[in-house]
């Protein structure tokens, strides 16, 4: 049982926008947990997520041209 669970966890997940964004946010939260308070973490993550959320749909729409 443990081996199959470990194999599933080790399998790479598809590179979708959601997975990339979740990894990005998780890593930022991990680093910020050592630096700031939880309220400041949410503010900083919100500020850092804005460029990604603006540029990603633009890149997807440009891909179809």
C-alpha cells in the first residue's frame, strides 16, 4: 500500500496553468513563512500573483494566432 502511494506521489503531474500556479504559490508561502506574519504573506502573494494572472491569458490567446 505504501509503495503504490509513493509511486503515485512521484509521478509527474501535467504542466497545466493551475499546477504551475499552485507550485509557485506553495513555494512562495514556504519561503515567506520564515520571513513574515500570515497577513503580510497573503498581501505579498496577492501582489506577486497579479502579473501572472494578467500575462497568462494573454499568452494563451496569442498562441492561437
